[in-house]
C-alpha cells in the first residue's frame, strides 16, 4: 500500500515536471503550452501545427527570490472563456472584441506559491503576464530582470527598430524610439548593441507561401508600476526581455522595478498569422487593459484634423501673426485644432497665447501647446521648460490652460523607459484630465495600451516622424520605404501614431522653393492620411497649399476622417508596399503606397463594394470615378513613391 502510494506520488511528480499546460485559441489554430523542465518554466507557441515560438524560458528575478529556477507547476488553473466587446474611438477599430481562452497557472518554489502566469490565447494573439506573490515575509520586492525569452526560427527575417544608446542624439534626448526599422535583416543581431524597441516584427519565410509565419512581439499595460522593456537580440533567433539602460534619463532612477506584492507585470503579447493581416488588424494591445480613470469630459468630440506651422516653418514660425494665419488656414479647411510648437512662451508670450486661443475659439479652432518635458535629463534648449516634470508647476500651468480654453498639450523630449518616467507620463495624463486637456507625447516611449488606459491620451510620436523630412533629403528619398510602407506593419499596429505628415508642399520650406524636397506624390500624401492612424492628426499642410496644391487633394484633406470603425489588411510587404482599408461610418477608404522601384499594378479584391458600383479613384495625379468589376475588384496602379486611394 505504502509502496503503491510512493510510486503514485513519483508518477505525479514526473507528470508535473514534464507535461505542459495548454491553452488553445477558440478557433483551435493558435496554441500556447507552458511547462517546467528541470525546474525552469518554459512556453512555446504553435500556429496551425507549426512552431512560431520554440521552447523559450519564462520567469522573473527579484530581490526576494529567483523565480527562474527550482520551480514547479502546482495548479494548472481552470480554463476560462473571456468574451467582451468594448468601444474605443482612438484606435484602428471602433469595437474591441475579446474572444479568448485563459488560464492562471500557479508556480511553487520549495512548495510555496510564489508566481502565477496569466496566459490568454485568442485567434490572433498569445498574451501573458506574471503575478508575483508575497514571499518570505516580504510584501514588496525589486524586480531586477525577466527571463522571458522568444525563440524564433533561425531563418526568420526582422523588421525592428534598434534601441538607442542613452544620452545620445539631439541634445542628449535619446532613447526616444526614433530609429529606422530594419528591412528584413536576418536574426542574430542586437541592433546597435542595445536591442530593439517594441513592436518587433518577424517573417519566417516558407517555400510554401501558405505556411509562412508573421510574428509580432510587443507589450501592453505598462504604467508607473513597471519599466518600459526592450527586446534584446541573441544568437540563432533567441530574443529576450531587457530592462532600461542605466544611463537613461541622465542616470535618474534605477533600471529595475519597485513592486508591491502581490503585483503584476505588464502583458507580453505575441501576434501570429500566415500573412501580416492578423498583426495589422489585431486589437490585443487594448483587450488586456482597463481605463485607469474617468474622462473629465467628452474628448472624442474634439478629435479630428489640425495644422502645425513648425514642420514647414520651424521655430521662427512660432510667432503671433503666423499662428493667427494658420488658425485662419485651419478654419478654411474646417480643421479642429492648431498645434503651437516650441518657444511660444518667449516668441508669443502667455497673454497673447490667450488672445490666440480666443481668436481660434471664435473660428472653431482649438490650440495644443508644446512643452519640453525636461528637468535634468536632457539639454534641449526649447522652452517652455521645467513645468511638466514638476507636479506643483504642472498643475498651475494646466489650470491656466483650462481658463484660456486650450484643447491639449504636446510634451516632448522624455528620453528613457525607467519606472519614474513611466510614472511621469501617467501623472501628466492624470493631471491634464483634471483640466480637460488632451495629451500628445513626442520624443518619447511607445504607448503601451494607453489609448484605453488614459481617456485623454491621444497619441505619441515614438517613431522616426515627419520632422526628419524637413531635416534630411536622405530621409525624403526613402520616405515611402521607411515610413509609408513600413509603419502600418509595425509601429502603428500597436498604438496610435503622431507622425505629423501629409505634406502638399514640394519643399519643406515656407516659400515652397528650397530645402529638402519631397519625392513622394500628392496621392501618397493622401494615402498616408488614411494609412497612418491617430484620432488627432496635425498635418504638414501650409496656407499656400490652398492655391498651389491640386483642388482634389485639398478637398480630400478637408474630408478625410481621423477616427475609424473598421480596418482590413489587403496586401503588402514591409518596406515595399501596403494596401489596406479603413471604414468610417459607411464610407470605406482603400489606401496604398508603393516604395518599390517598379510601379505596382494590381487587380485588388474589394468585397466591401457592390459589383458594378461606382468608386472615386485617386491615382497618378488625378481623381476619377470608376466602376467596381462584376467580381468586386478594382484595377490600380501605384507609381514608385506614389499612392492610391479609393473611396466609396
Ligand atoms: Ca521627435
């Protein structure tokens, strides 16, 4: 009897050491399996029976315990079906449908529960986060590292933006997620030596195209309770989670996480498909987070298009007369806002800003005011400075903005992902909400679920954006490849993106006659107004465009929506071309750009349009009405550095 029982126990032990805990997506195609081998927690991800993420390690290291070894699964958790629908007007799709299966798997160390893994699998995404439990009498801990790894196939190609060395770049403001995405580079590198910023896109090519895999890694739910993480490269396709670098923010704050226990980490997300469609259409970033406070007013009423003079006119354009002229221009276009960029405090002054706010209000144009985030962590000279980093001054300033009727703020130059700065983002957002202000961040980290977590958050830059078109002809020359045909697959899939583009000037200069020259076409500018998503778009248009740009382009820019109900990926390849569709109300916008050396000719299937119905086609520098074919297709041609838009 005794002997049987001992054997039975041994068998149970063996089972708990080797058998995996499996969660399968509702459609059965995506599978995540968690197991423990030799005390080390692992997971793997399969899609249609193919390995997407090979066995990779899990766990975290804290100053209370090392939860990466000597671990056992004590409870596999009950499988739960998670179903919900929520509305979100700021992202790629109006309805966020969550349809997933979830388990909370408990791990023990020395027979004591120390960590749980919340694992969720939907038809497109695998997501998990760790819960750390009070241990050894400690009700708080310092998380010093994560053992979370991602092993992708060694023939995978990467589309990833390198993380910067801290305190480099303009006025020592890096890292600010402003580096170029790689164009199908092999695995095995580590960026510039500092890893990569999220999101990270992989293609695992296959001779049988139906078996190719596209994998997107990112994270969501990051707030002042954690650090912003990066992806560190390794040999043979093994990547792992990295914490911030010591030098970030001029050394302010540690690289680790201070956490009360029990406490949660942010969610790690893995989106998988045979084409980029699941990645472009995924809403996992927002499925996993909740609003952190109530909106103090209806911000959605003020989403829409706007202008900013700085992208064409630079610092000297931030004067009273020019801003007034841009308010008139915004009003003529029917736009909702004007972004007044750096140096307004000295070049216009607070009293006259109040006058501009009043002048704009009478014309239906609200102001966004620019601020430098900084205290001690960068050398950027642009003012106003040292306000947004200090609670006392920030609250006073925001009260003043509320009194003069300002719509929102744009805060620039953050430079790091350590926990105190993640808390600073949250504090700025929450104080701004108290005064009914919307918030745009520039020179900043990737927003990780923030559209939903913070009701007054609008968008972040966190990408190599339009300013570089002004600064560099080289950037203009590769604009279609590095921006238009890249960001809809990468940066913009996980968060709204403040790019500040869609220029109709030939030159990035107020006289439209010198400086860096735009090589993309006017239809490209229209297409990116659809492809690049943010609920508030400050376009790079200039007052002269009312007379020197084609009337059809101006009319399009007057009408194009900034909020969308639905997204559908159609075709493309990162860095080469993209064609996708967005719906606003009952109107579909199909937009595409081409960065290849040859024109792109395609007969695209558009099942959203009735056969033989009429659509408006913007193509090759003109606009015309064409008929959808009997098979619900439309033939398009996109020139090199050009675009196409179809509207019905
Ligand atoms: Ca920037």
